[in-house]
C-alpha cells in the first residue's frame, strides 16, 4: 500500500511549473508509474493476468528462461503485448505529447508516449519495446510485431535461430546506442523530470546523478519519495496522470 497522497505545497508546484515552462533543454525520465494508470501491469504488480501469476517474470525474461522454454516465453510476451495494445495513453502521456522540444528517456517497453503524441524520434527506450522482435542469434534481423495479434514462436528468416522480443532481459546490457543518446541528453539538459520510477536500477539511476552534476534541476514526480532524492531537488508526490497536467499549465 502507498501512503495516502500528500497535498503538494502549491508554492513548490508553481515554482516547478515555472522551471518546466522556462527549461531550454528539458528531458523526462520515466518508469512504470507513467503507464500505471493506463492499466499496464508491472513485474511487481500482484494483479497481473492470473494465467501467468504462477510464473516468475525474472525467470521468463531472461536468456536462460528462453533457452529452457522458448514457447512459454513468447506466449507470455504475447499476452503482455495484447494488454499493451489495448491500453490507452493517460493524461501524463498526452501532457508530455503536447509539449514539443523534449527528449524522453523511458524504462517502459510500451509505446504509450508515442501514442500520446510524442514523436518516436524523441523517445529513448532504455529497455527496448514490445512491438519489435529481433534474431536471438544477433544476425541483425528485426521485424515489427502486430501487437493486437502477435504470432507464436518464429524462426529468423535469415539464419533460422529463434526470434525474440526486442526488450532488455535480466542479465543483459542496455542497448548501447540508446544508452549513449540518453547519456548525451542528461549531460546537456537543464531540467530533468523524473516520472514514476524509483530510479534505483543501475545504470539508469546514474543518469539522474549525471544530470544533477551537470547543473540540471531535478523534478521528481512519484507516488512515494525515493531514496535518490537530494535536498535541492523538487519532489512532487502523486500519480503521474494527476501531477503532470498541473506542472504543464503554462
Ligand atoms: Zn538471424
């Protein structure tokens, strides 16, 4: 259970909204909390599809899990894809989508920021996306997935290895090119808006420190305070869909 939402200090909220409005190189960094109100279950949610509740995501979302039972892993991802395909962007996504000039770094594998109006080239998916497969043999082949009607386990047309979802599994490195772009963005930004993530997973958590060290102001929007919060940061407690529209008022 989350603690009861606190009412944010209006002075702090207004000051944060001014910082958002005046930022010249703003960047957002989001996690599961951004999409929670769109009905996207996280690994930690207990209300995930009951069919899959007996499986451990950490075992399914891994190369070992895929080797042990590739059909099971693909079926699980396809269930997640259909859930994601049915989800609608919430007020947080559309608020970010309405504001141009931002770069959005996200840990989310859904594409609700894009559905909410953000240009795909301005979204950096640190953990990949559900709407793509690539060759598990890393031959370079990749293909888009029909999220509403995903096919079962398939072979790579180039090398006959299995295709796998283009998401980062446990034990895997973040995609280097995407991470480098994210690194560049936080080094250049003057405002980093951290939304719906406890930001405790490295190396993503380090991006916040890098932004701060480079002089950016940090605004954290989360349902609960995070251990990463420094005294000079602004912390706004509440859901992303509630707080973001209040932040982007001007
Ligand atoms: Zn291949």
